[in-house]
C-alpha cells in the first residue's frame, strides 16, 4: 500500500512534468529536469512512473480525467480548462501540437460527445439543422481548441493572453455572434461549396 507521502510525491512529480512538457515538449524534457522541478531524485521519478514515457502517460491520463465530465458534453468541462492559463491547458496545447496518441483520442472523444450534444440541441430546437452532423461537430470542436494552438497570435491581435478573462470573453462573444446570428448576409458561398461538394462527391 502506498503511503500518503508517496501519493503526494507522485502528484508533485506529475504536476512538475505537466509544466515542463507543456513548455518544452516531451522530447525537450528530461527526467532529471522534472525531478529537479519537483524537488526529488530522478530515481524517485523512475520508481513512481517507470520511465519518461510512463510519466507522459500519467500526464495524459490526468488531462483526460480533467476534461471528461461523465454526465455532460465534454465541451462544458473543456471550456473550464480553456478559461485559465493552467498547466493542464498548456499541456493540452503542446500535446495537440505534438499530435500525441492521447491528444488524438481526446479530440475524438470530445467530437463524439459534442456531436451528441448538438444533435440533442437540434431535437430540442436550439441548434439549427445541418446536412452533415459529423462535420459540424468536428468544426465546432476545432474552433474551441484553436486558441490553444494559436494562443500567442490570438493574444497579440486581441490585446491580451487568450486565457485571461477579458480576452477570452471578447473572442467567445465574437464566436457566439457568428454562430448565433450568422456571418454572411446571403448564401453565395454556401451555394458555391454545395456545388463543389455535389460535383466531387463519389
């Protein structure tokens, strides 16, 4: 049985790894650096996680657990993660950029839950019908996650860190205005892409 001190050390190491991996990536981070950040020996890191790959997997699992909401659409819990400049937020951004297996699984899971959430909204009347519900969910989730990987660019043009409340609200409001009221005043672009889709579909 693990002692309370073992569990505390394990969590401290994991948190240090989240920060390091988020800022420097998996390949740019050493077990020795994580150990130094956590105030433990490299041997203790190996004791708890086996290897750097085991440590990465523990971080992936922690991020997944932070976002999975269990009974609601994953987008609700995801919104909480994206709303603050936390190690989990930075780690997720780096994982998406590095295209880790866990990041791919997380993206797919969020899309699945979002597709169900939007379908429920369509049935209840607060989401507009669409011709391609899968593409709608993928695109919606992509929009939600875009500030993670484009954070520096978004922040520069909106005047602040996208994780800060004022900047996040400004971006979210603009997105909701487009999603609620629409962006284009006529259907010329939709008609053009509908024709392209018709002529290229097998």
